[in-house]
């Protein structure tokens, strides 16, 4: 690692000294063999070094006094008299830009060298104080020479000579390299502890995992263990910061570079990630801050020269090869070329369409033909035949040689071509076979595979069956079209652009007309290069929520623990994809993409290959987007599509049909299927001509306009109406669903099957099943069946033509039928809400508006919509919940009256959505009316009355009527408990709400005990993947803090924040509020910097996402002011507190308890800034308002905190007697409520003591007193 680090630093102009302190086994100089080009440099490889320095010192020190020891050490530790200038003769002009000096152990080539080392060890020098002084002199000498960096290679064994001194005295920083194994981590921990203790903490230790086998099964476990055991020696406090550090410094296993002792810069391509070059450069940047710009990287030619020089051979004497292949064999061609170039061959590619025989120059080369089932009857085959014939009789050798990679190669055309077979070989055997024939010398053939190059395509084959993968990527790709035709030029352009590395690649957009074949090209690309990816995922992207759902599905498939909403899971996944640790090579296809702005945040910016298919032109020309416009088929491709499906179709008829259909791929395929259907019914062989005639007569004529609806669709709909009426009915139902994501289960539901039966007697009597219904619409390409993702999709032009065929009455009937289909699939009232039905409710929500369900009067549809709105509230989709609930509430009021039960239930959910959005005043108004009507019509113990009663308690807490809220929550909890039992979900929810009211009335201990029971029960019953567990968890942490249990609160809040992040997302209002509570806890523990950072981040993000006047935003503003004050930034705290008071007044009003609390805090900051008069005015109003409030009173914690701040203001205004009386009462009240050891009781006691002393000593000023805020 020292050699590679030195290269990186020197390449940017740094002056570097490298010291090889491994006296017994020095190897550092071997890495710089390419630098020693002249005989003089080679003679200096045995120059004197450290051993010679020590021996000369020992010879003189015996005659010297102790006072002269330091001077002698300085005289004999002069680096400039012993180093070798490795860059005096640079291996290439200007490379490296800086300089590398080398101080070695000494004359290692001498026969007596090891004896000299043994003498030093045996003399006792290393154990003497003189050896330490010598190393200090060596350090001073190195620093005096003006080096930017001095790098020391020390022996790994602590018992080796100089090891201790070179790790505890010589360096400022130790990069502690260790293998990522259990024993390696243990050794590293012991070494780090030894270095820290031996240097008295003066030497910084940075652990560096090396030789990491990224494919090992336990690698993640070892990374976690390293982070846990060695975390104290790594930058950052949190687990995430430690993990980021490890990812930046980890060095992977690269046996070739280590065994050959060659610099990584001479072997690895700089643009590839995960190589020794890139990882060592990242390590250097992490440890030193020095980044190697791309313009300082070696070119490929320079690498070749230096690699050859390092290995002692000439790069240009190896074979030269030309490669010829069919475009569909591009994966094989890439792999073959990478192996040959790795072994030293120069490889070029021949274009199949080239005219004429090879040139004279090319006759000196070998032409390799990739032979596969794709070869027959192609331009590639014709080109190969040209080369074979031109080589005969010319004496050229070896001419054309075949490389067989699959069955299906025509022997009649290439039977006499020499060939080697890679078919059915594993990768190692295939590489060996290839290099034995074409790879140059034996040295190259012994080497391992190229690093990070194209992957081996052979694993796709099992026996003789192409495509049967033995193992492959995690994927959900739609099935590729077995009749896919043409488009190879586009696919090759995509491969050239994306390559086989992940970092720094643009998104590739396929743009063009709807139906032009963009998705088919993306599927074909993914299928052709499936072997090159660890993950391939198809993402429907017509709408952002569809893309989020697909990414969330991938997160679930991959075993992510995140179980929050789709947005949360998608964000977690995107972070993992960008890191590239779980899947080094990833392909994501965003199919049918909507506008860029709606999708940008859902597409990884780096670390993946991204393909976008879209008809939106705005994707073209964007920064970091490569794009190509997909054209219509050319006549040859159109003819091939038709004749593959209609084998007896005359060429002239195929051309005429293609012209009429505008050469658009889907139209051609639809036409072929329609003609086939007529043939299967026994029509005469002129079905194609008949179809042409029907096209002429069709009412839909596009006049050559490729953007117009397909003229084939009306004919197909006629076909369905005449022979498959149930399939036409299916399309009519789908016309009222979200076209981009129709769950097939909806179309197999009982109401849907009844609809098919009404249209088709064979469905009704059971002689035909629903599979036959869907088969016809997918066969005719009217519906896309994405089997992998379990959805149907329908193009809008098909939907429009289906609607045009229906009368107004038929549309109304089908719409009503669809609404009943959706309602029949919804969970019943008796099924609990929660994550178990999350996917189903999300699917149903897609169809609410397009089905017209919001206008339905059907009882079951209305019941479904009521529960759907409740689920939206539960899943934090509050904007949509509020919008739908308000509309339903008013519509149902007009149609069914105010006492309608479903209207009252949806009113409760409307109020919940409003409250979640921070519109508490509106929520209170709606809920009060709803609760009164539910009580009068359903009774107080009805389940929906109880839900509304709990919502009413929430509203009363918002109004500051805490005692009334407690009464409501106690009653609801008691009712639930009697009916359902202690651990029922509804009982636990009611008990959680009860804790909120208990804390509001100031009964912190009861709130804490209640929340503790609920948290434990929810963790036991609902488990830790249910969001409600963590809602209670973070409230429990808050109550612990309020009870003075700060350490327990910090732990509980930290765990809860992790749980909330996984279940509802890091930007959820609940998660951010929990972060604010953690900041408050840490502030009280004296961790002011961390508290301020967390508080500011939570406050600013919550304001931006949830609004400045949201109740939680107000709480966070109060805590931010307290954190600023804790840092003695009282002017900043005052400004924030003034804003807080204004916001509280706007939301709650002037006399609300929370407004008075904000006013009290503001008074405290005025007092600290010596504005005593303003402070007293604010403090008196706050205290008197709280004490007089019937829901608060004089002994509420709000009031007691305000009393402390008022007493401080009284002292500042020269009224110590009043302050003493107030302090006395406050001290007594705190002790009675919380006990003497509560932090606030201690503040009250300290202030009482201060007031007592002031009275005795007539002390003035308010210094030394504490206030309460936050």
C-alpha cells in the first residue's frame, strides 16, 4: 500500500519519501522496477540504508558521553545522505510529476546482510533509549528535507526490529492495515491499543481493511465487527459515519498486483471502480485530503509501456487479432477481447458490412469469428466467408479461426474452418482454452482474469438450451420477445455508451413515438447482457408513485428492513444502489417515463446503468443523459417481422401491409396476430389480402400519421366482439381503471367474472375460464401482461377506442361494475388496519378517481372509500386523505343526511387528516360535530364513536383543555379494555393516546409508565416493523426525559429514531419530532454541539416539508432557541424565541398555555441580555396566565418553569424579596411533584439558595441563577 500511496501523491506533484523499515523482508523497492532504467540506477539498488546508519552510530556511541548522544544520532540519521531518487530518471516524460525518494534497509543483496540485522538485534540497541533518540533524529531529518509526505513501510510482526519505534515515535499517523477476518480484526485492535498507549495518544491510528474478498459470504459480518471493535479509531460518532469511512478506505483482494509487485497504476484502468488503483486512491484522499484529478491518470498506452517494463517484457511483440461477430454476440466479443488484451494481444474489431477482402496489413493478423446460433444467414456470415476465401492460397496464417460459443453453427458453411470451442466450458476453462491458442507467452496465460472487465457470458447456457441460466442476477424483467427483430445498431450504441463499469455513466434515454418499440429494445438489451449484471429491475415509470412502488418492491425482494411507505423504501434503496456494495453491477429500466422533474429524485445519479424509455422529448439533451430517437422499422425489418409470424406471406403482400401500417412494430405484430386468428378459423389462404381490404374500409385511417391511433385496433375489437365477447367486456372494464397498473386479481374477482358471464355464455356455464378471457387481449397486444410484476397495462389509444364504441348507458353500467369490483376486493370493516393490507389499499387507491368511485352511492363502495381514506391517514398520505374525505363528507351530507354513519366515519378521518397536516382548528370543528352525532345515533360505546372520541381528545389537547382531553381518553381506554382485552391493537392505541393526555396535564410519571407498557406490548404483539411501535417508543423516550432519566431517554430515542426511519422515513413528521426530542435530551446532558446540530436540522427540514405553522414545527422552534441559549448565543436565541412567540400566537392564540410557555422562554433570554424590564413584563404575563388557567394551574410543570423564569426577572429588576417567596413556593412544588433529585427540582433548589443568600448578603444582579426553557 505504501508504494501505491507514494505513486498517487507523486502523480499530483508531491515530494514523497518512502522508508522501508521491514529490515528482514524488504520488498518496497520491487514495486519501482520500471523506474530503474539505467545501469547506474540498477547498481544503486544495494545502496546503504537504515542498517548502515545504526551500525555507524553504534561504532561511535561507545566513545561518546550521554550529552553527545542526541548530536551523534542527528549526525548518523541524515536522510539526504542515504536515499535513492527513484524519479531522477523518469520512466516516461513528465511521469510522475512529483518525486519519490527511497530510504531502504541497506545492502540487502550482500551475503552478510541478515547477519548485520541479527547483530543489531543482539546488541540490545533496539531496547535502549538511544534507539528512540535515533528514530526521533530520523524524523527530524526527514521533516527538514521539505517532503510533503513521508511514508513508512513497517513489518506486520510486532516483534520485528524497529516495529515499535516506527509506529509510536516516527509517525504522525498510522494506517493500520489488517485483513478483514476475525483474527485480523483482533490483531488490529491490539495493535491500535498498543500504538495509542505507546505514543501517549500522540499518534493517530486509522484502521485500513486490506485484501478484502468482496465475494466472501461473511464479508458484511466482518465489516460490522470491524466497525464495532475498531470504531473508536475511526472518524465520526455514528455507525453511518464509521461505515462511510470503512467504505472509503477498504482495499479489495487483488492477488495479481501483490504477487507481481507492480504498481496498480500500471495495471488498473483509472475509470474502473473497485480496483486496487481506485480504492488506494480513495484511501489516500481519505487520509490526506489529496485527490488525483482525472487529467493526471496514465493513458492506456502509458500503462502498457510501464506494465511491460515492470514485468521485464515488450508489449509489442504479442499477437494481433481481428474480431468478427454478430451484434447479438456482443457480450462474447467483449469478454474475448478483454481476455486477449489482458494477455498482451492487440485486438481490433471488423465490421460485418465491410466490403472486399482484408487489406494486406490485416492478412498478418488472426481473424477470430464468434460462432453461435445467431450467425446463419447474416452479414456477419457473409463477411466471414469473404475472409475465408481470400485467405486460401495466399499463405496467410492462421487466417480465419472460429470460436464456438453455442450450438446452432452451420457446418455446411463453416465446416472446414479451424475452431476452438468455449461452449459448455466454465469461465476458467474457457479462458485457458482461449489463451492457449491466442494469448501469447506462458507468463500471460498463468495470470488471473482481468479485473472489472466484461463478465463471462457462458453461465447463461445449461446443456444445449440457450437462455437457461444456472445462476444470474436478481431481476424482474418482462419476458423478451422471441421474435424480436432488428434494432441492433441502437443496442450496440447503448452498450458502447454504458460499457461495463457503473460510475460516471449517463442515463440512456430511448425516445420516440408511443408504440415504436422502445420497451422492446430495452428488454432485448437487458436480455442480451443479462450475464453482466448482478441486478436488473424493470420499473414502470408512467407515474412517480408507480416508480416508487417498483423500487419498494425491489427493496422488499432484496431483504431490506425498511417497511415504511414506498417513498421511504425507495430512498433507502437508492442509497444502497449508489454505494454499489450489495450489487456491483446494476441495470435499472424506467419504462414509459413521465416528466423528468417527477422522476429525477427516483433515479440513481451514479453507481448504476439506467435506461429510460419515454415519448417525452424533454429527456433529450439533458445533462448526463445520452439519448437516441427510435425510428420506425425500415422495409427489411418490417418484412422480417411479418414473415416470422406468417411464414407463407408473399413478400409483396408483406411490403404493402407494412406500408399501410407505417412500419410501426406493434401495428405489424397486431396485424400478424389478426391474420393468424382468421387462418385458425379456417379462412382461405388469402386472409392477408382480406385483412388489407378491411384496413382500406376501416373507419380509422391515419393517412400515414404514425402518431394516430392504430388502424388495426378497430378490426381487433370487432374480432373480439364477434368471437370473444368476454374479452371485449374485460377491456370495457379496464377502461375505467388506472391503465398503467391493473392488478390481474381485480379482473379475476367474482363481480368481474359475473360481467364476463353476462357477455359470454361459455363463461357463464363454465366451459371457458378467465384465462381464455385474458389470453385473447394479450395475444392481440391490446393489453400488456407484465407477468414478472403482476400487472396489466393498456395503451391510452386502445382505451379511447374502447370507450368510443360504448353508448352513454353502457359506460355508466361498466363504471358501476368496476366500482363494485374494487369494493369487493377491499378489506372488510372487521379486518384491522395496518401494514398487512398496505399493498392492497395502495393498489385500490390507484383506481379511485379514474373509476369515478368518489361519486358512487353504493353502500359497499362507500364503505370501501371510508376505509381507504383511513388507510391514507395511517400511511401518512394526508393531503390525498384530506382531499377525498372533504369531498365525500360534503357529498354524503347532501345525499344521505348528517346522521349517515358512513358520512360520520369519513368525517372522523377528515379531521384526522387535517390534524396530521397541522390544521388543528379545522380538525376540532369537524370532529366536534361528528362526535356529537355519533353519540346520539350510535351510542358512546360504538367503535366509531370511540375513534371519534379519541380524535376529540387530540383536539382538546390542541385547544389547551388538557383535563377534558384526559377524561375523553380515560373513558375511551376503559371502554376498549372492557370489550377487547389488554393487548388488542385498539386498546393499545387508546392507551397510547391516554399517555399523551397524561403528559399534557403534567403527570409525567404516569405517562411514562403507561407508555412503557404500551411500547412493550406493541413490540410483542405488532413487532418492531410496525410504525405504531415506534410512535410509542419515541414518546416513551420523551417521557423518560421529562422524568429526569436522561441516559435512558437518549438510548430509547436513538432506537426509536432508527425504527421510525425504517418504517415511516427519515423525513416523516414523527421522525423529525423524535430527533428534536433527542436534541433536547442531549442538551440536558451537556452535549450542546450535537444538540444544536440535530435541533437545527430537524426544525429546518420539518418547516420545509410540513409547514412553518405545524404544531411540531413550533415545538422544534422552541427547542432550537433553547439549544442556542445553551451555547450562550443569547441574541440568536432571542431572535428565534420572538419568532416562536409570534407563531404560537398565530396558531394557538394569546392565552393558550403553549403560547404562555413560549412567552416565558422569551423572558428568560431578555433577562440574560440584561433587558430586565421587558423580561419582567413577559414573565409576569406568562406566569399569571398559566397559573390562572383551569386546565393548567399553579403546580403544573409549565407554570413551575415559568415561575423560575419570573423569579430570575424579579431578581434582575431588584426585587429579591418577591423572588425569594416565589422560589420558596416553586422549590416546594417541584419536590412534591418530582422529588428532590429531578433536574428541575435541583434548579429550583439552587435558585432558592441563591435568593436566600441574596437576602442575607444584599447581593445584586441575577448572575449564577438558572432558568428553564425548551
